[in-house]
C-alpha cells in the first residue's frame, strides 16, 4: 500500500467512527471519585451534616462479548479500602442511535451471580464462559448520552428504572478530564425525592468545585446571531476540555482557582480560552475565588460558567 493510500484509509476509518466508538475508547480506565450524600429522606439534618465524603473507585474495561455487540464494557465500582467486595458490577453495551449521530444508547446488564464474574476483565477464559443466562437486562435503565465537544453527557429517561416502589434518575458526564455522576431516587407514585448522591473527580485536598460552561458561537460576531454551540463541565482545579467551532478551529477551555497558570500573586477564579497547542491565550477572565459566575466574550464566542449545585439544580447538567 502506498503512503497516500494509507493516509486515505486512515482518514476514512476516522470519518466512519461513530459516537459510540469514541465513547468506547473514552470511558475505560480507573476513575477516582468523591461521592457525597446531598439528601437522604430517612436521615435527620443533624445526621446528614455528619456524613463525610466517600471515596469511590470505578474501573471500566473493554471486554469481548460478541453476542452483545462490538462495543461492550465491564464496570466495577468499589471502595478503595475494600476491593474484594464491589458494590456494583454491570456490563454496558454501547449502541449508536441511527436518528442522531451524536447520541449513544448504553444498555445495562447485571449478573445473576456477581461474585463469579468479579474482575472478569482480567480473565479471557472466564469471559469466554459468559452466556446470556448469566446476565439480567436492567429494564428501563438505558443511558442516553449525547456527545458534546470531547464529553458525553446524559442519563436515564423517565421513571422506568425501578427499585421496588421507587425509580432512579441517573445523570453522568464522561470526559477526558472529568468523570461526574448524580443519582437521585424518587417515589413512583408521589414523585418525591428520597435520596440524592453526587460525585466527581477525587482531589487531595478535595476542595474543587464543578462548573457548567455554556459556549455560544456567532459567525458574524454580533450578539443577535449567537447560538448554543456546546456545553462543557469543568472543575476549578485546572479542568480543561477541547471543542471545535463551526469554522474548523479546535479550542481548549480551562478553569483554574487561585493563581492558576499565571504568576500573579492573587487568589482568583480564572477562565482561559486558547487555540489547541497555542502558547498564548485567545482570551482570559478572572474574578473572586468564591464567585458563582465567570464569563468571557470575544465577539464571535461567548463563554458563561456557573457552579453545578445539585441540591438546587441552579445549573442542570
């Protein structure tokens, strides 16, 4: 094969890769999260204040289960000091949505005998014995994830993911630099919130905040022509994500607390926009460290960021 033909082949392969393929490459890894109970209906307010954040580790691996599809992941969730007893084990089958190229449907399966399949991703011999009778479809618990920039966001739909008389509403954001989820449990009949748990990347010390940034694009540079381009979630301890503009540029947005990448001797919240690989920022903005909003405007692009506050849903993610 000639070099030119090889380049064309690689280009075609990249073009044919679906959002499901990209998610199957992005999701695997070991994700350390700090999980916090925001609400629990059977807990007194004084007791809730005493609940400390819990460190949770989620290991995701790609596995070969041809009869489930070509993009299958095995997820094991456990506490770092008790790896012998996973608190969650699921198989995830990723499927592209034909009606929307940027959407991925994730089908969930649990195990009839979870202990038998623990760490199945490390044993091809064990994996080869897996049969359809060994797994149980989680009816109504499919995740529908939308690709935005280099992140995937979404969750369950409606109240079909049931736990006895309750249902689960699960939201997640999966990115190169961010793994975030929120699990809420409601009663089916009254739709009353019973429990809310939120978690995102573990930091030590863990004092980071999670922000949702809404990015608007204007081809003409006029405010009247602006339209929503992408929405990204960033933490304020150097969180950064890439996205593409309609004119073909790849940009990177980053958020820093304290003095960030600058030499200034000040505590601040700093938002930086730069061309991918560029040494100098296109634009930057800073505000007080405790501020609840930060934004920048370069005419053809506007970025507005605010903290994600699960208990009040000020910014839904």
